[in-house]
């Protein structure tokens, strides 16, 4: 208002001067001269006024920058948000350091914000008189952009923008946590392997390492039992650990406090559940899988899948006779409570599967319960022994086919599954659908596709064979077990086959079981004769060995078309390990429309982990797989890729 009054006073003064001049002018020339002079004065005044206005605007801009620097920048420059101030054209007037660090200003076109954030609506920013937000994406980052109108420089309008990184929120992982369960597999055994005075140092170092690991993962950790821990850890950090293959396994294993035995962990992680409780349930299942597969590994379980990491060390025997006694007592009670007992193994049963079923059926019959063994149509691996058994007429009613079993089995009956726990490999799943009273006895590493709902699980990966487990159970089920020689020999043959003549996975308990069977009358010479090959089989095996290709100490061989038995491929895989320089062997055999792979290892390579990627399973030193709807060439390429991936991860 004061500026306007001053302007009016100046103009009024000029008019008075002009009138005074005219009053004294005596001719027209002087009048024109006066008017011209007055026009020049007015023009000069307007020009000076414009200069003053422009100078004042520039001063205001400088003052604004100074104002931001002195008053606001201290508060804005260190904020967690990226911040920028723009005008109504989108030009950036000012930005803080975080904005400049995250945004490459060289990418800006004409210093305009819209040129960089193409999803940003400038119109929405300008038209809104209140604080509003909109989501924009810059490269792989998602921002929530908050804008607010501000006034400065004689009520000139500008807009303050806050850029909040919400990428993790949008991906649904920032606020989600997983549950991790950690158990030290062998602390007591490792402590016993060193001097007694140093054992507390080892225990303290392991605990310190696990706690430091939790801190590095921003995880909540609680020790809920001896050598057992529970962690609550963000999903995104679990994903980082997946990329690192859970290097905590290696860190713990490398601890050296004078212990002769490496300390190992079993880790179960549950993630992707709808609640912490569901994630905890997944973690429990995952840890059981890790323990059931021999420990020294991590298992991550989602609602629809699971992944395995580690598991490359040899299993160490941990089972006790106490557990065998408890299982035997529980099994005996279940048998008494059942109307009838059926024993079933895996498809195309081998001698370990049949021996375990045959020996267990004898114990159940001695208890006084009727028992039958369910056999499928393909029994080529045990035909030689079935012929021996069927010479004894007392076994005429022992065996039953799948169709007859399905027609007579009842809900009150008991089904014992031996030498398998994977639902995809059992003789038939229809039996389990009809009878819910199930017992599992097996020695293979736990598979994700495990039979669910079993009343009793006796899965011991540390045992050499299922026949060894059954031999122990029989001794506790019966006070004075009276096995026939042919039954004892079946059990011993199962141990004999799975240990490769007591070489692989042979522990003290294995020899104990063998000595018990030997006392009953099992004849090792007779067993050896039963497994003797004819000349034709030897020729086929020789041709298979000749086809072997060796690379990186791994042999891959293919059986000729005339080979029709999986057991022949397994025998060749065993024989290949007798060749110097071969650490693992894989042998292919085609039977009808399916391709089978038998794998063996001396322990330096985990063939179970390799074949697991092809849908197979087994043990570290002995595994197998079956491939359908493919040919030998394609199957061989898949195997080579799996081996290469295994070797690459182990580097």
C-alpha cells in the first residue's frame, strides 16, 4: 500500500510541474519542448523502476537460497527422505544431498522433475491445495512421493516433494519375518573328541558364533533348549542367506578349538506363512527334514515347496539302543491293537526291502497276528530269493498282490511300510488311502514327499540298511526270537547288499546285527552263492563298464539294451568304484519306458544331493533316480548339468 502511495505522489508532482511549465510558456515550440522533456523523465522513471523490480526479484531468489541454507537445509539435508523443491513448471529449484545421491541429475531434461519421474503427475501436485501422495517408479526403486504447496518470494508458489523408498513394502517383504530353528547336531560328540579342559571353550565359541550370526541378520534369538535356538529374521535377509548357501554351516564347521570332530548344525526355516505360528510349524518340519537327512544342512520350507542347502558331510552314527527298544515296544502294541498286519515296500523291491519285510513278518506271526507281505508285479530284483522261499509251503499264504490287498484291507488293520518313506516310490498309495494306521521303518534320508499321518516313524539315516533296523527291533519285540534260517539269511542278505559286503555305512551296530543273524544260522556262503551272476550278466556288465566316460573323477556309464534289471546297473556302479581315480559313478539302464540311474560314491561326493535334483534320493554314498518320458541322451545331459552344478557350488 505504501509503494502505491509513493507512485501516485510522484505522478502528481510531475503533473504540477507540467502545468507550471505550460503556464509560463509563451509559444508552441517551448510547449512541445516541455512535453518532450516530461516524456523523457517519465520513460526514465519507468525504466529505473523495472530495473529495481528485477534486482529485487534476484535478491529474493538469493535470499531464498540463503534462507534454505541457513534455516531449512540443516533440517532437510540429513533427513531419511530425498527432498526437492519445484516450481509450477516442474523445474527443480533446490534438492537435498540424499536426493542428489539417489538421482543422477545428469539424466534430468531441462532440470525438470517430470523428465526423470515419468509416472509423476505435475498437474496433481499443482491442483491439490493439501498434502497428497502418489507412487512412482525410478529404475528398480518404488517411491511414495508426498507433495505440499508452499509460498515464498512475495507469495510466489512452489512445491515441496518428499521421496520415500517403499520398494520392500511393495514387494511384500519389508515387514515379514521368517522363523529359523538352529540345532547343534553333535556338540557332545565333538566335545568328547578333545581334551576335557578345552571342551567349555568349544561350547562357548559355538554359542558366540551363533549369537553373532543372529546379530548380523538383525534377528531376535532365544536359546530354548540345550544346543537349540529360535530366531525371528526378516524374509529379505533369509533370501540373502539363500544366495550365500547359508555360510553359517561352513563357519561353524571351521571352528577349531582342538576338537577332532567338526561341529555341525541343522537349520530349519519357515517362511511365506500367513502367521508367525504357521512359519514356526514350517520351521519345525524343515528342521526335522534337515536332521532326518543327516544334519549339517539348512532346509527352507515355504507353503508349496522346500529347498536344501549343505548336507555334504558323512552321517555319523547317533542312534541308541534305547530308541530301538522304545520303537519295538510301540510297534508291538500297535500290532496287538490291529486286526491284521500288512507289510509293503517300494516299487521293484530290492533285497534290503524284501529281507526287512520277510524278517518282520516272522516276528509278527510269532506274536500271534496274521501278517501278509504286499508284492507288485515287478519283482525281478528278488526273484532268485522268492524262488527259495516258495519252496517252503508254510509261506504260501504270506504273499498277496496289490489288488487282493485292496479288496480285503480294513481300517482296523495296520500297514507297515519298509525301506521307503517317499509317497512317490511306495508299492501303491491306494493302500495308504484305505488304511490310516501306518508305521514307517526306513534308513534313507528324509524326503520332502514323506508319507503323512504315520502313527510311528522309525527313520534312522545312520543305519546301514532297513534290514539292520528290523533285526534290532525283532530282538526287542520278542523275548526269544525264533527266526528260521531262510528268514535270517534274508535279513543278512539285505545288510550284505546295502553295505556292499560290509564296506559302506558299516557301523558297530551293523556287525552286532550280523552276528545275531549268524548265531541263528544265517550262512554267508549260501548268501554269496545266491548272488552269483551267470556268464551273460558278466558280459553285460563288462560292456557297461567299457562304455564309461570319466570326467572330474566321475564315471558315467550306460547299460546295453539287453540289460533289463536295475540291480545290474547298481552292480556296475559298485564295480566302477574299484577303478583308481573314480570317486563317484552313475549308471543308466532303460527298463521298458523308464530310465533308471544308479549312483555310488566313496564319500567325497554326495550322490544323493545330485540325484535329488532329478527327483531321486538315497544316501550320500548310494542313491538312485527314475526318469520318465525321456531318452538316455537327454537324461545323460540332465545328469551332467546336475553334477556340474554340484561341483560349482562346492568350490
